[in-house]
């Protein structure tokens, strides 16, 4: 009799292509990983046989990830471009996944209708939606789809011993390992080993007549009888898994993952970090969680016993750090490297057959009859609708999760950036995107320019990245101390990486860019700000790379595609071969009434826990239910710039209208107001009456420059059962002049005056400003070495300054190299002076033994030297500057106490100084002995003032190691020779205008001004 395709499977396939095929056009480009895989595909499309890519991380090998998915995308891109390739391959995944679920479920349930319902359930399952539409894990879905297709073939080989099924198994295993290496490794443990037990169980059942008659030794006996076929499959699979991606295993052995583990939410305690529990536990299981007792019950029937054990282990490992068991089972190293959500993903996939069986029985078979008779048609229909509503809720919520909580910034138009990199040979330097999210991969795909960053953390090679838990520099602000610590090293030492351009999509990074010597160029058409670093050499014409043996290139380039070709040919051949069919009858007996009651009891308990959790959530998060809550809500609204919402928490009787509140916000700027994120808030009631409380609020704010801690007393009042914040009165200061003018010298550089593709015209070259290093010292303080000194621009041109120091021991061995960061002015007007200090940081910027990994930009990892530094060389380079030359900040009312320096900063100019940086230099006998700095947290508007207090450091233990300007070089020329024609013309006496005396020291102040938007 001619077989027909199951109607439920056809319905599932049609709905999958319709629903998911439509949704991908709105979701796939916004996922975490899809654009990364597209970037890899561009490499294969451009250099199929060359495994080395220069585009990311100063170079990396693409042999760190199985190539088949990327190669297939590359082949499809030749037809209609990379976006066409992405969407087309997504349709292939939808088909493979739906059909794979059907075949896998058919084997486990032995019923076509159950398998059809399982495939219907799969397309609405939240775990598939999350993995596909939120994460964009194309290789993972390809691998699991191929695994589900291979399971029936492996089963049939064990049962029938026919070679055709062994060949099919090997081909699918090859495709699987070339798509996603993790799937066959863990799939062998959690899917194929239980499958072997299932196959032997079915063989025993055919001999005994029923599963209940099978005993342990009878099972072992037939396992031994089938050992030959199992060994053939196992050995062959091992050869394929190793041989088909042999270069990957060689690369892993030669370059093992020695990086600091990157934090991942799947390792969190889900009861403490609710967002991780939602994304990595609740969403993947979805409605399966409601039916857990049924899933376990069915899996621990005798036939599926081995799958039950495997399923239990997957569920346990998927709980992450909620219990200590996953870490104990996997070990510390594997637990820190693996993302544990993959176990939850596999557990959900494994439960599909059982879910298909349950819903088929509920809607069509014995459960429907039983429940209708027991509770009546109305209650039955209500229960079915509730279950369906839960499933649909999880599906709709998951596919729209990116709308509720965006994981990516708004789509960025890449064409202006690409045009910028292509013009004026900007591609000859490396660039760095900030605030791009995973769209940085799409930018890298479209340009030949290189970046120091990347989006595949296992390929990182630079110690500045591998020694920290930083996935990428682009989102470094989200990784706290590790993130901004890495970013600071790249920004300060940009010449080391030939890094000249930064494309910023997040103004959070503006202060750290400015104070490490970067200059704003302009906004592009897409709103991206371009920053440039002066005095950076272009990339060398020949870049270093690690060559790969020819045989590895051949394997990597042709073996995966060969598996695809052979699989297609073999599939066509098998169409003309007779098929072995499963027994499409289930011997499963309907669930007893007792079990139905236990399922009901489980869901009642689950509902009670859920409602209690919602109650606790309500109590802790309802904004105006208590004075503490309203204070936290007020700060939270300010943190996320929801000013209308913050105003709603203010006491209406205070008389502060929304217009007044917004006006006060609009004139408030500075480090804390514009560049800070609230990391922690602690509240304590210090005084309380019936309707009034005073709440002591301690906040911790994260900025790109430093950690800001504030303590305030907030008054709250209760009205109509709601708490409100009483706003504080602002200090009123009115400038003396309503209208004023400023005399200012403005510089402009024409650049190239003739339109030409030639690199340089000598008549357009401006001379480099002449800088004189007046004083330079190597000092030792608190177990750390510093270079301190003073320099002056003795030219008529403003200069952009870059400083780099190299330490040597007494035998002239180089010990360390580092560039200046915050403690000097990077832009000097003609004849302007600046002090400087250079710290020497360890590349391993974070102490891995430190327990508290919270962000602290002030933390400094001291450079440890094997031999003591004895001398230094200072390299100073300068180019003509026309920006960042604002010089109208004045220091008034300066006085000193035994512990602090106090004063008033007055802005005499016509621009708001967003973040003033105060440089304190300490002198003794007219020689500089120490330099310190302080950021003023609030801005200074024109003709307004801002007070400051600086705590005096302990400088009693400073030891001078070396003091000399002989090894100081300015633009490659010795310091003394660089100004021999001017040094006698201009005096270099220290200005006393901002110098005060404190005991035996003189303290001089200078101001560096950051002008924000």
C-alpha cells in the first residue's frame, strides 16, 4: 500500500514556513549571532582556501569554528548577496528542523499522529523561537536538526544491520560535525547513547513480546550481541568527527582556550538573577514546565528509560548556578567555559515527542474522553484553552522579547562609515566601533578596513582582551572593570595597534576618549561620531599571520562541501531503495486517574509558587507602596532619563511643575548628569513619622572615568496611601552679565588644497609644533613606578601631544612601554605648559583572585617587574591641532588646609565646560615631585562657578630613581636639539598665578576642559 505523508506534519511544515519564514525578515538581523555568521561567510566568499583573516583582533584563524554553515552562506551569497543567503538558509533550517522533529518523535512514540503533533508543537515552542529569532544561532539549529535526522538512521542500523542506514548515519554525522562541533560531542552522550539503549530494548521486546518481561541480564546479553554493529558505528563516527574538521582540533590543541571566562547568564543563580532565570530557564521550557510530571513519567517508562536518565541530567545541568550540582558534575573549568543554556535547549528538544503525544491524547484520544466524562465538556474546553493560551503566550512573548528589552541598538546605516573608510586612505589604519552591538559584524563584512575588536571571543589573541572577561570592546561599558579596563589600554596605547579612528554610537564613551587624547572629527550622516587619534602610524604593508599547512587548508575547504554533495547524491539513491518502516502502533496504556491527579496537584503547587513570587515582586517593585520604593523608583527614572516619570514621584505641593523640572534638567550637565549609570543604591530610613520619612540614600554611579559615590538625605511624604519625594531647592546663582563677548583666537587647517589621490603634497604639510620637555623623572611610590615631568609648546601652532615612555633596567633591557592617559593636557596652545604623569599598567588588568568583580575605573593593576627599572626613554610626538583648545576656566579663591586644597572654578568663556579635569603638580625646590588629578563631577556653565575640594595625597615616600631629559625625544629628535633656535628666546619660568604653598611644597593647578555636546 502506498504510504502518505502525515497530515499533521504537512500542516506543521506549512505553518512553520509561513510563520517563521515571515518573522525572520523582522527578527533575524536583530539577533545576537546571525550577522556574525554572515561575517564569517564573507571571508569564505572572498578567500575560500585562506583560513587567516586580518579583519578582527589584529588577525585570527577561522578554523576556530566549524565551516559548513558559513560556507553554505557564502555559496548562496554568489546568487543574490549576503542578505539573500541569510534568509534562504533560514528557510532551510525551518524545513530541516520541522522534519527532524517529526522523524525523531516518530521513533520515540512509534505513532505518526503523535509525531505530527510534536512537529506542530515544535514550531510554536518558545525554545525554538528564542534560539532562532532572538539568538540567531544558525549552526546550533542546523546541528540539532541534523542530529534528529540521524537518530532514526542510527536506530535502523542497529536494528536491521543494513549498510544503507550506516552510510546515511555517517553522512549526517559528517554534516553535523561540520556545522556545529558541540552538537555531536554532547549529542553522542545525551541522544545517541540513550538511543542505543532504546534500540536494544526494542530488540529484546521483539523476542520477549513485551517490555515488562525484559530483565537486566537479558538486556546485557543482547547488548553484547549487537556490540559489533555498535563498535562499527562508534569507530566510524569518531573518525568522521575528528577527520572532517581535523584543522579545528589541531588549532584547539595548539591554541587552547586560556582566556578568562566571560560571564554568562546561564551560569547565574536563577532565583537571585530573575532576568537570567527568565531567558535561560522559563522561556526555553515554556509550557513544558507545566507538564513536567507527564514528561518525566513517560520518559521513565521502560522503553524510554535511557532517554529519561538523559533528560533528567540535561534538566539538572540547565539549572546553571542555582544549585552547586552542575559545577560539581562538569568541573570548574568546563562550568566556566560552557554556556549552560545549551543543556536546557537540548532538554526541551528531547521532550518534543512526549509533548506531541500528550497534546494528541488531550485533543483527540483517551485524555479527551477521560476529562470530558470526569469534569464535563465546559471544564475540559477551558483547560485546553488555558494550556493553549500559555503556549501561545510564551511564543508571542519570546518572539517580541527584543521589543520589550532591546538587545541591540537601533539599526545603523553603514554606508556613511564605509564611505569614510574608503576616502583619503582611511583604511590604512585600524578602526574601533563603540555602541554598535552585533552590527559591528555587518560593518566588517562590508569594508576591507581592519578593526582591533571582534565578535567571536574564542578567536581573541591579544592579551589585553584574553586576560579579562570581555567579549568585545564595543560594549565594554557593560562589562564593568574588565570592559573599560581593556578599552582604556587600547585608547591610551592606540599607536601599538595602529588604531586611528573610532566610530562612536554612544556618548557614554566621549569623556574617556577625550581625556586619553582623542579628537572629535565630525558627525556622519547616520549620526555616528568619528574620533581620531593624532600621531598614529599606518598599518605596515605586510601584516604578520600564522600560516596553516596545505593539507589542513584542503581539508577545511573541501571536506565539508563534499559531505553536502555526497549527502544529496545518497538521498537521491535512497529514493529508489526499499524502506524499513517503523511499527506505527503504540503499546502505551492510557495514563491512570491517579497520575492525572498528581499532574493537577503539581500545577496547583506551581501556581501557588508563581502567585507568591508575583506577590513578592509586587511588594518589592511597586513604586509608591513605601518610602524606600519611591526613592529607588525616582533614581531609576533619572538614571534612564525618564524625566516625566521621575517628576510624577515628586510631591505636588512642592510647587515644582513639569516645565520647571525639565528646565532644571536641561541646564544640568557634567560627568554625573550625562555620563553616569546607576550601579547600586542602598536606602535606610533614619527618621520616621506617620506620613513623613527621611531616607538616607547611598548611590554608586558608574562613569567612564571614575566611580562616583554619593550620600543624600531624601525627604518623603505619604498622601492618599502613596509616597512622594520632596524635591530639594536648587542653589540660585545669577551671573553678573546678561550679554558678553569673548576675544578668542581661532585656528583652521585647510588640509589638502588640491584634489588629488596622491598621499601628500609638501606645500600642504604643516610643520610639527615644537615641544620642549623641561623636566622628566622616574619615581617610585607605593610599589609602583611612574614617569612625571613638565613640557611646553614653544611654537606658534597649537599642538596635539602624544607621550610614550619606555623603562629599562641597568643592563638596558626593555621592561615596559606605556602611553599617557589622564594626567596631562593632550592639546596645548602656543607657549602653553602642561605637566604629565605616565603609569605603567600590567596587561592582566584585573586580579583574577579578586572576589568582588564590580566596576571600579580607578582600580589599577600594578606592573610587576622581574628586574628594577633604572632608566627611561620618553618619546613625545606632536601634530598641529585646531580643536580642544578652550582656555577660559579660571581658578579663584584658592586656599589650602592640612588635608585638602580648596577653590572655585570659574568659567570666563562662552561655552559650557562639561567635565573639568584638575591637574595638581607638587614642587619642592622648584623641582616637580608628584602629579595628581581630579575630575569635577558637575559642569561649569559660562560665567558661572563650581567649588572643588581635593584631598592631599601622601607624597612623603616618593623616591626619585632617575631624573634626566637626555633620553627625551620630540618628534624623533633629541629634546635639546629640537628647540635650540627658540629656547633662548622664550622664558620657561613657572607661572605663579595658580600656585599655592602647603608646608614645604608648592602646589600648582592646571585645568583641562572637556566640552560635551
